[in-house]
C-alpha cells in the first residue's frame, strides 16, 4: 500500500491555493495548509492538525513551518507556493513601494520557501510548484500589470535555476501560470466578464481546472517535467 504523500500548500486560506489543497485532500493525502491573517478556524475544521499560521515573507516563520510539517508527518513530498500579492494599474501610476511589495510577496517569499524546504524535498525526491501569471514566456509589454508581471518573471528565472540545480537530487521544480481564474477573492479586473472576450477559448478557467494542473504537475505522471512554465490561460496572450 502506498504511503500518502505529504503536501505543503501555502496561500491556502482561499482561492487557487485552497483549490489545490482540497484536491490533494480528496486524494487522501496529508495536506498542510497555511494562513496569515484570517481563515484559520475554517482551515482547521477542514484540515485538522495540519493548519499553520505564518508570515511567509519571514525566514524564521518558514523554518518553524517546515519543522512542524516534519514533526507531524516525518517527510515532505511537495511544496505548492500559492502566495503572491497583486497590483493592477498603469506602470506610470506605480510606486517604488508597489514594486518592493510585489518582489517581497511574489519572489522573496518563494525564495525563502524553497530554501526552507530544499533539504526535505531532496530527502523525498519531491517537487515544488510556484504560481506565475499568463504570458510570461513572451515577455510582452503590459498595460496594467507590469510591476506584478515583472516580479513573476523574476520568479520564473529563479524556479528554472532551482530546477537545474536540483535535478541531480531528483527534485522537480515547475511554474503554473494561470490567466483569468475567477474566485470569491479575485481582483476586480479578473472578475470583469468584458475582459474575458479576449480569451480565445471564450471563457476563464475554473478552479477545478487549476487544481487539475497542480495535481498533474505534482504527480508521477509529470515525473519527467522540470523547469517548465505551464500557461493555463485558454490561449490568452498567445
């Protein structure tokens, strides 16, 4: 009988991270979830004994989190890092503070997370998955999300570097880059049905489709995939 995998999903109090955590849990896996400012009680009811409060822009919080996961389950097979704030608006309206916030939330938190989990992932020959955003491969100009996309572009460079570095240790590292994926806590521009007309497949992604992609990239079915950035965008920004 296979031992259930141990998955750590950050940013799992809501949205895409919660959808991923629920998918793993439906498979009977041991899912550790993380909240920072709200949602802890609801998560504890759904993921009893594997709920953690942490500020993932703090290295010490990451160390404490990983220690707690290993103390509870003895191993870590997967890190899914779904943390990352978002800012919308013209680049000319962005401030240096906006840029610093995007880099801290989307890049530094990922850097700290991978450093904290690297040894455990090597031990399990596991995998890590980070969230980007659609259209990063083309390095296209952005009219409204340039600061956010710049941070996500930096994240792709980091993840590919980790993929190359960790391949000899059997650790896979990938990026999943959704386009429009509406949910209760999504930003207003994501929920704008008028913007969906630019999607070639004619609709935004469903949360279960995001969970499908996460599940596949973290599974043995994707055992030969590393350093990839998978767009989940219905053809948007081709």
